[in-house]
C-alpha cells in the first residue's frame, strides 16, 4: 500500500512532523476533495510503515524543492511551471494528488521556504539511501533545465542541494552531463552521448564497461527504488531512465562489435 492510500484512509495524523509534515498538512487541507480523507485524525497516533514514510518525504521534498529551483534565478518561467506540470502528468497522478503536488511547488517558491530544514529532514527520512537521493537530484536537474538552459544560479543551487544531502559533487556533475546528453540527441543518440549517459570512459575494456552498465541498471531499477522508498507513482520515470541506459549500452555494444 502506498503512502497516499494510507492518507486517504484517514491516517494523516501520522505522517512526518517537521517542515515536511507542516507543508503536507497545508497542501492536503487546501486541496483534497471534501470527504475523501479524515482530517480529524490530524493529531491521532496513526503511523506509516517505514517505506510509506520515506515515500511521503520524497514526494513532499521533490515538489517543494522543484519550486525553489524554479524561483532561484529570480523569476519562475512558464516553461518551469509547465515542466512541473508535465512531471506530475507523467507520473499519472490523480487530480487530487496533482493539486497537492502543485501546492508543494508553490510553497517552495515562497521567500519563507526553509530549504535547509527540508533537505535535512529528507536526508534523515530517506535514511541516506544514495539511490533515492540520486533519483531526487536527477528530477531536480530536469526541472532546472526546463527553460533549456542551466544558468549559474541554478547550477549553484543544485550543488548546494547535493552537498546538503551528502551527495558527491563529482557525481552530480556526471548526472548533469548525462541529462544534457539525453536531451541533446533527441531521436538520434550519438556514440559520444552514449558514453556520457553511462558515465564511462571510452578506454574501458568490454568487461569494465559491462560492470558500469550493470551498476547503473541496479541504481535505477524501478522495483528496487520503490522498495527503498521511491513513491510508486514515480516508477515511470525510473523505467524511462533504465531504458536510456539500455539504449546507450546497446549502441556502444554495436559500435564495439560486442556480443
């Protein structure tokens, strides 16, 4: 059962506490259809399972921080708002869930948004699971590129976020390059882009390349990510990332004449 189903079942008093719980409370109270959930239980001692708790933290952090990044260059462009909506639609969120996500996005744009507290709670709630943090940052990179350009303020914001989440800056730069490679090739993937997507050097042996490929697949395996706390609604994004990795590896295999 997902965290969202638990919430709709009336167990909202559970959830997280801290800044994430406060933001979710505002988002749910203002946007859920009347009668769909028992908000009288707001202070009751309901509890989520560990996986559901991580899912709730991921969801609330993702969209609020996405709003923060959209605002960091001083303005929120139409393309950034559109990108946020596309991510929500891409996840096939129900109408109520989209409304909550949009409210979280709007909260992230506010001057009062406390980025440090949100990131620290997300880091703790996710139990420092690197695979989850990586997926979180990959989606934020996509959001930062919404207007087609990663400007200096957005880049600095991503680095700051990565540092607060104890994520390697070197790996962050690799993720940024990988996203640029996938967005550049459109319908035609080049061999150079394929190596960038895998984060692999062209001098690697076939055996070494295969190890890199398998590690990347494991990091983005949808079922494994959901088991670690990725909201089930985001499996589509994880599956697409997996397909990009497979496509890049197959192109390199063909170019190298590998079996």
